[in-house]
C-alpha cells in the first residue's frame, strides 16, 4: 500500500484510494469515504432488498463523501440528497495494523427517525474516536418510503424493512472486508443514537444479522420505544395520491416510475397530513414470514422469550431528552405541546379517554411532575427513558451477558442539540446531546485543553471504546477512577455521566412506578416496565 497520493486498500470488489486526516490529538489517520457496499437501488431495485455490489477494475476514489439519502434537512429546511446513497465511511489508524494486531471495529448507525440523517463527517466527524486504537465505520441506509414501504401482496416481494436490510448488507460488507483496513472481523461493535439505537436493538433480534457483530451500544433508542415501530400504509398512501384504485402490481409500477423528487414530495405531504395519533408510520415492521425476512416477531416477544443475540450491551438516555420539543423549530414539526400529558398518553397508546378520565390522569401525573416545565420530562419518559430502562431490565433477566446502563446529565458547551436549538431555559441533556462528545461536527467548536468539555470528550471516548475493546467500559486497571457495575435484577446500577462520573442505583424510581401504574393492563405497554 502506498500513500503518496492517498492510501490504497484492496476490497473483495476492487481497490480504493482514501485520504489522510488528523485526529483530536493532531495525529494522522486514514479515511475512505463514500464507499459503496451495494448496488444503487434504482429502477426495478427501488423498494427491494439490497443487491451485492459488482466488481470493478482500477482504483476507485474514496477521498470524497457520498450524498445522503433524499430527505428534508433538519437545519436547512430544504430537500437534499439522492436515491443512490448506499455507502459507508471507514476511518483507521496510520499505518494500517497488520493481521496479527487488528483493532476492534465500531460501526455507527445514524439516527433521524428513519426519515432523515446521514453518515456525514460534518455531523459525525471521527476525530475524537480516532484518538483510540479502533476502526470506525459509519453507514448510510435507505430512509422514509424508500426504506420502509411494504406491500402486503407477497407476490410483489416488497415485504418492508429495506432500510434495515441495507444495514445488514453494510455489516456483511464490513465483516468481509474490514481486516484489510486493520479491523478485527471477530470484534465488531454496532452503536447508534435514537433511530440508530433502535436499529442496533433490532439487529440483536434479526436472524439476518447473525454473526455480523459482537457487542451493542444503544443511545437514546431501543426497539421497545413506541416510535421505533412502523406500520404498513401502502394502500393509505396510494389513496392519498389518487391511485388507490390501481391493482397492487400497478401501484408498485407507478411508484417505481415516479421521479424521486416527486415520490419524496408526495410521501412527505402524506405523512404531514396524518393525525397526531398516528405519530409514526415509517420504521421497522414485523414482516410476514419470508425467506429474506428481517423480523417476524415483535421486539417484546423476542426479549421475553430470550430469542435474541446474547452479547454485552451498553445503553442509556439523556436526562431531559424532550426539552427539544419546547423550541419553535420542533413545535412546527410536531405540534404536541398544546396537549395535556394525559391526552398525549391516550394518543401514544391509541386509546380514547373521556374528559373525566383525562382530568383524573392529569391529576395523578402532576403529583410526580408538579412544575409546568416538567411536561417535557414527561415526554422524555414516554418517548425514550422508560423504554431504555425497561430494555435494561428485560435483558438483565434473560441474558447472562452484562448490561451497562447510563444517564447523561452533562450540560456543557458540546451538548449538540441544546446548542443548535439555543435551549437556555432547561437544565440537563437533550436528545442528541451525547453525540457532541463522541463526534466532531461543523456546529460546535473544538474544546480547549483541560476544560470540562475536553475532559468529557475523553471520558466518553474512553468508556465507549473500552466497551468495544473489552466488553466492559471500565475494565480493571482503567484510569477513569470508577467501576461501572452492570445493571442487575436486584441492583439496578447505572452510571450518571455529568461533570463527574457517579454510580447510582435504581434510576428514576418514583417516575417508573407512576408509569407502571398507568400502563399496567394495556396490551401495548404491559411489558414497558
């Protein structure tokens, strides 16, 4: 391999030429950007499961990032991206380790509610994580209707979960090729945030992902969260665009023939037209059994039965995830702030409550959440926190592998969404804030040496990469001055990540009991806590 013009690495499909970048400590590492891992899902391949990449001759340029999948950009509020975006980025040490000294691999799955997000270094820069001896990979996958449309007619073979199957295809590519980049194919950790975290959890339950990874990190997202579950809606969508009378085959042909910009616009208008009680249509679904099925049983069924990959898990949540809903930017997209907590619960559970029941339920909730600003903490619990804690509880009961639970309370200058959205009236950590301590981005400044931000970045990086290396974030002899004990059925240990690291026991006890009382007896939430 020569790096006179950039490093060259051989893959099963052909050669790639990358580029060189410097990490947080000003050390050089190698980047291979926009690396395709499957055929472009265009034409007849639209909505289908991903197809293996063909071989090429010569050396392909891997020094420039690929486009995101078509989406509405959260910050710019404009439509960006394309349909040809099945690619990944790889970051590795310089020089590349030889076969006798391979580094652990960490595969990042971005969030974005299965409708937006990207693997771009402008948001998920590798400079912090590349201070450690790991190989980092970040992947793109199909989003929205392109990734999650399902036709219930089995003859069409559009079973849904194409976006999840993209992730599987990426993991297969990584497993086969990562050794040439200095990565250990027998020590792969998948990690993600929000929808990326729930994706990680789904992979633990999918037979398609068997043998493709060995540890899992879930940040603010699990498959047990109600928003992580999509539904079949093809006929509803076709009626919305005036094509409901076509046969299923004609509907599929029509959608495949639509220019991507028109398809995206129609689907975007459709999802915006839905009543808030729907809350979610796009996301992983339980498929009808078929040879290429990603998931055929619900997450709870798999977890309770123990039918999932028994591997070390690290998972957690931010202390006030849904403070982001207090901002005008989010209010416009998700106008739920006008609802009482009881009304919000009834819509999440898709049940009707009469006025008297709503009043009683609100009174019960206000005893535990007495302040008006607690509304966003209630949403945090409903959307994220209770699902994360219940996931820790269920896995600790059904697996002998360790489960490490954390709460991020840190409120400093690298809290990503809090800084982007200029949230100054709430304390604690919002949704996505943890990402600012694992990845560099174009929004936040680099921390200065020995500041709280610098110390916190190095703590996060050390905890996460220790877990990837050893299956334990604080192995014996670590320099973090704390032992992070695994979550257990009796001792529900968790690590509070704030200005200091503190080991706690039984997180959010009073709030958990409230939601347990409210949710018991409801079939959709019976297993929540």
